[in-house]
C-alpha cells in the first residue's frame, strides 16, 4: 500500500508524538494505563495510515463520460443555478466522503483548466446543502476539447481543515489525474450541463475513476 504525499508530515509528526507519550507512560504510569495508551497509539497510527492510502486502480479513460472525482456516497442530484463562473442552470451531483473513504480527488474529464479559486469559509457538516456555499472550498472549471465546461468544487467538512488542489489555470489535465486531496470528512460537487445523462442515484456508493457519473 502506498501513502499519499499529503500524509507524510502528519504521519511523521503523529508517530513522533505518540512514541514520546508512550515512552513516558511506560516510565511513570501504571502498566495497565501504559498498555491502553500504547494500544490507542497503534490504532491511531493505523487509522491515519489507512486514511492517507493511495488505492491501486487500473486507469481507464472514457472521454464521453464523466467519471466520479471521489470515493463516497451521492448525497445530491438537483438542478441549480451556478453563479460563480458558469452563470447558468446546471445539474449538481454531490459526493460525500466519510473519514473511511479514500480522500484523493481526481479530474473527471480531460481538458484545460479555465478557472480556479480558493474560498475560505466555515466548517459545516459536509452533507448539508449550505456547505457548498459557506464552507472552505475550491472551485475549478475544466473545459473539454468539445467546449463543454465542467465545474468541480472541493468542500471541507466539519472535521476537514485543509483542502489541497493541484489545478492551475491554463494547464491541460487528463481524466483520472489527481485534482487534489481533502483532509478528513468532506465533499465534492460536480456541475454538469442540463442535457447530461445522469447515471447515478442518491445514496449510491461511488468509486473515484471508476463509477460513471454522467454521459454527455
């Protein structure tokens, strides 16, 4: 199993802290407490290691479809007015990632990045509709070779406190390449044209780079 680069510093710092705490506990605390502290430390390191894992997946690109940009559960499929960049009616598909999901985000289409903006904000629970407008988030727009623009929004949740986005305006991107990483509970919104043929349903579990979200 590989570890994502965004987890290196967190894992090293956590390992150093728990190692010191465990060593101190074995020196000054009763044996029972030391055993519990050591077990808790091992579980914490196991959780963090799993959280920052990089899944081993065979990449297959499909230029006529929108692939899921994240692992998680579909929590929203609705027609909305997108007013930050597209300024038109779109179909919004939202994917909620729990702390147990892989938290890497991928580009669901190939094209050129036409827009990127980071928005500081609140940390509401990510599955709430207001989180799309009020939480810390990034907005990325990718224009496909056929001119269709797809807007992506990474949204921090109640636990997440840092969004990493690799998009750069003017740079070409490939479907299934990494868009970024959101640390802990979070959500990704995808805004699609009204004529997109949606292939998922609310409550469906989706897998990044594998599940087809829509066909254009």
